[in-house]
C-alpha cells in the first residue's frame, strides 16, 4: 500500500499514531465543541447586554 519505504523511526512511531489517533480525534472534537459553546455563550451574553 505504501509506496515509500518506512525507516525504523516511523515503523516505531506508527503503532503509537494508530493508537493515539482516535483519542486525538475525540480530543479535537471536544476542543472544537467547547470552543463553539464558548462562542455561543459569548454571543448570547452580548445580545442580552444589548437588550
């Protein structure tokens, strides 16, 4: 599948990448959702401060 040869460092690092990628993906989704929630709370408080 891979066209380029993998050296020993990448072959050592590849199981860690495959193991930590779902955790990193869930952490990225959690970070994005919390950032979106902070923006929504800021906009709601901004609209309440206008009215």
